[in-house]
């Protein structure tokens, strides 16, 4: 045991927690109770391991300890049915066969259990915020405090959100299962949305003083990799994972030594992580061989790949990017996608063409307080030499953003318009 046994045990628990909770939830059919049982096993480990040492297979030890308690919970609920009898008998047999047999059986169906846990945490009965918090807690292994800090929320607020989410799942009697084929599409979309939301908040923080929060990107990417391993034949799962791999490859180049943002076209591409790019491109290639239509995550990954394949900013294939945004807009119509298309068209055909698209979005209610609409319009107006209008738009964008780093960039651009600089 190391000089700090508590830290060692907590690290092991963080690695094993999703597996533990998934296996326990299958027995007790309640995510909240499953987490409590896993926590009980952690407490037991904290009491015993400093004296006895860490077991050869700590995950199997924790699983065996927690499953014993799970049997007691089922017994106390007076729901001793055939499934409970089978679990109890199986557990007693494992105890007789020793640690090696426990390890082997503990791994049985763990992929299915994790998949059930993913779909339970991301159930549509929960709000989007609750799904994100619960998923990071149960599958990401983050503490309540870590999640609260990541989303700049008071810990008490986040804790209540998680408590309410568990209660909602229990009250709604949400089954601990992978949805049947007819329901899989909408439910999978909910799962992918949660992972996407977590990644985006890390990639471009909406609030606070930092431009990025790499730890959130890492959490989302880990969840995406787990899901793609569990569902290797789902092109949208591969698409989202590919998108995150490629986007994450740029994190080291997105800020300078002072934490100030460096925009895509100004980044040093030698600082991109080319191993992540290769992983992303490989996932896209696998998805391309599958038969379902090209979905939104696959198309966004394809957009990211266009940038990743360009050795320099000047080599970017903007016509292809504009075409992909056309396709994405048909698959999932959205004013934000149309705004992105405006940028791509401006790069492919000139600022006037892009501004014409952006101008049509001004009356759009969904973009009324979206800072990137005036930011894009300001940049395009500046390129056209309309500096007074550009300054007004960039000042409006700066007033709307809640990210301190982004606000500074927009304010500096607005000031540059005074002297006619672009």
C-alpha cells in the first residue's frame, strides 16, 4: 500500500465505479440504490485494505462485496423471487470457488450492464441537465463537487439535481434495460445528446473565465469510446466519437500560453494531436461502410475531418464544407447550422454571399440572444469595409457572450473597426 492508501483506494473506485453500479443496478433495478451499495463497498475497502493490502483484483473484490449487500437489500424488500434465488445461489457458489472464479463471473455481461446504465441515466423522463449530471456521476465517476465546478454551479444545486434525477427514475419505474429495436432510435439520440452536450461545454465553455475545459472533453470522449465499443454497428455512435476525437485533437492549439483563444484558421496545426485525428478518421471510415442514412453526428464528423485533412488553413476545402452544411441542414434544420453554413459560404464564395445568408437569420427568434450571429455578421461586414456597422455588431456580440475570454476577443475586434483594421 502506498503512503496515501485513501487516495489509492479512491482512484481504484473511480475506475471501477461505473462497472459496479451497472452490475448492481441489474440486481436491485434502482440506480440510486445501486450507487449507495457501490459506495458501501468503497467504505468497506477504506476500512479493510489499509490493513490487509489491496487485493489482486480490486474490482472483483468490490463487486463481490457490493453484490452480497445487494442480496440483502432484495431480501429486506421481501421480493425474494426466482431471480433473487438465482443471484443468491450464484453468489454463494462464487464464494466457494474463490477469487479467480469471482473475477471471471464479475465480468459476465458487464458490457450489457454498462449499456443498460447508459440508457437509464439518459432516459427522456429526465431533463437534459439532469441527464448530464447523472451520467457524469454514474458513468464518468466524477464527484458531485467535480461536476458542479465543471458547470460553474453551487455543489448543493448539483447535488439536488442528482437526487431528483434518481427519484424521478424510481418514481417512473424506469426499467433497467436497453430499449427494444422500435424504441432504440429516439432513446439512442438522447444518449448521444448528453455526451455531445458535455463535450461541447468542454470544447467551448459557455460561461466562466476559461475558453476551454479539457477535463469535460476527456469525460465525454471516454463515454463515447465506451458506447462505440458497446454498439460498434451504430454509425451515429461512431460519428459522434469520431467528431469528438477530431475536435479534441485541437485542444492544445486552441489557447496560447496565457489561456487566450486562438481561432481555428490561426492555429499551429503541428500542435494538433494527430493520433486523435487518426482515430477519428478511422471511425468515420467504419461508419461510411454502414447502410443507414448519413446522420447529423456523422456529417459533423465529416466537417471536422475536412479541417483535419488540410495541412494548412489555405488548403481547407470550403466548398465541400459548405456542401456538408447544406446536407446537415436538410437532415436537422437549425438556424445555428445555417449560420455555420453562412461562414463556410463566405470562405468559399466571398463575404457578401455569406452575409446574405446571415442577414436572413436576424429575425430568427431562436438566435435573438445568440452572440455568434452578431459576431459572424460583424466579421463579414468588416471584410466588406462597412466598419461602423461591423463595430456595432461586434459590440452587441460582446455584450451577449457570458465567456470572459470570448468577450475580450469581440471587444478587441470592435475597437479595431475604429481604425479600419480587419
